[in-house]
C-alpha cells in the first residue's frame, strides 16, 4: 500500500464525478464531515446510551458527545502526524496527504453510527436474539455467511452499511462519502465467516462495495474466500482516537456520578506520568490543580493532559510502525504499544472500569432493559415482515419508516430491513415503541 493510492476523493455512487482538486472552500473530506454531522442518524446518537444511562441531574456522555470528542482527538492525531512527516522530510506526491486530519476526523465522527440503542450490550442483544430464535425460516433460508452476519452482529459492520447502503428513497451511494473516509472506519476488514466474535467489517450485502473500495485504494487482500483484507492505514489513527477517549471519558463520567471519588480518579490519571522522569510536568500539573477549586474541573484538566500525552505516543507508534502497517505486517492497536508507564496506567483503568463502571447497577439495569426491548422488537417486526399478509403483520409493518421498505425479495434482505430499523432507534424511541406494542402505553389514554 502507498500514500498516493490510499487517499482518494472518489465518492461512492458518484465515481464519475471524482476529483482530487482540493482548491475549494471546503475540501472533499471536510464535505464528508459535514454530510455526517448534518445527518439524521448522527443526530439520533444524542439519545443513544454510551455507557451510563442518559442523564438525569448529571450529564454524562452519550454516543453523540463521545463521537464528537473522538473526532476532535482524531483530528489532532492526523495533524500531529503531518507535522512529524514534514519534520522528517517524508516525501509524498499525493497533495491529499495534507488532508489526513480531515479524513480521520470524519471517520471518527461516523465510527459509532451503526451501534444500536442501550449501550454496549445492544450489539449482543441483537446477536443473542438470532442465536436463540425458533423461527425456522431464519436458519433455513439464510446461508452460513448471512446467518453469521446476524448471530455475530457488529456495530462496525452496521456503520459501514448505514454509510454505504442505498436505502429506499435515498440517493445512490447513501451518504456518497469518499472511498477513503469509508475505508477508514472499517476496523475489521473481513466478513463474519472469519470470526467467532462480533468483530467484522462488512455484511454480505456490502461485501461487493467494500471489495470495490479496497481494490481502488490498493488495500492488501490476505484471504480470498472468506474475504479478508488488511486495514486501511488511517484506521489505526481512528481506532487510537476512540481508544483514548472511551478509556478516559468513562472514568471522568464515573467521577461525576460519584462511582469513583476524587482521590481515586486523580490517582488513576496521574499514573500516566512517570515520577522519576517527568517531575517538571508533574509539578506543572500540580500547580495548575492548586489554582482550581472545582474537583470536576481538576479531573477535566488531568484528563486533557493525559489525552495530549497519549496522542503524542500513538503518533510516535504509527510513525515507527509505518512500514509494517503499509506492508500488512502490523495489525494491532496503536495504544497497545505506547510507553510502558502509559500501558500500566491503562491497565489499571481497565481493571477498575470493569469492576466499578461496566458492572455498576445503573449500567447493568439499562443493559437488561435493552435485551428485553430489542429482542421483543426484533421478534415482532421479523414475524410481520416474513408473514406480511396477516392482519396484525400489516399493522406492524405500517410502523416501519418508508426508508426501510422497498422490494425486499430474499429473507436475508427482509430481516436486514428490520435490523436496520431497530439498530437505528434511539433508546427512548425503542422504549416507547416497545410499550405501545406490548399495550403498556396506549396512545391517547
């Protein structure tokens, strides 16, 4: 792979209009960013749980605020890499090389758009529904790859579908994003047949689309059947931005919700700084903390300091591993190769988060609710779409927006339409629809 090929302004569904001209008020990748941020699926993320239940008296992160922050960190990663490339006299003929920060920022903005409601368990709730389903048509009328698309449902693959699929009533190519932005969100560039975990990059329905993008950008293919590619190099920086944010922001939210006290949170964040070699920086941090009285602001300052540190370290890893990345010999997360002091600090946060955050009662309760709500909605709508002539089915199908309609011929396409509908719901919409279908809430009563 090479820089001259992997960065392209060719747009999905508008290939004949492709141009590498960046002499506009907005570059092609900035246009990608704008198309995403002004879209309805992006706005809906403001009502999708990230980890903690949506805010009451304390505002915590939702999918939208998380994505905005990841995009900000991603832009910094890209800009810092460009600065490093210039200082090291890296010669790249492609003028689009300077737009790496915009590409990464747009991809970061979109990276969670395929995640269903109710937090991290939403994906598993969809997968578990299909694994436990007694509907014979689901298993008998789907081939092995199609079946695994559902039983190993993955939000990453769903994001790629959302951004590339031609939904009913939408223009060709969906969002019509550039090939490079689309490839930069695919963390696992292979199909579901190659994994026993919910980690894959595209459904069977989008397999030809990704293959076309991969061929255009020169992504290396390591396995023809089932299909596996190596990552687009910019995926590493998109992933790093996400890894940095979710580790630290979940910790900050836990502090705001008083799951962790101030001293514990401060200790976990200060662990990123080596007391033997970074005394000047530690003294500067402590001096700043002494000037701030609000504990939340003190933690926010510490969090920002750690983000800055991890950004620099991840860029260094990307630079050092650049040759291996482009040859396909490095496929690990950048954050797993940062400075040992940071690695130890991240390990401590993961251990504490698993114990105190992800198993907090409020988190578990919202996840349990998600299993029940998502499972019920999938059951009702799949039954209706597979048996559309029944009276109740006809009523249920009317509740599905037109964009999920169209001429679905195969069982795979029909089930996908339902999964598209349910996975795109906000938490509150899913809950409201569940209550109405169950007769718990009756409109007008």
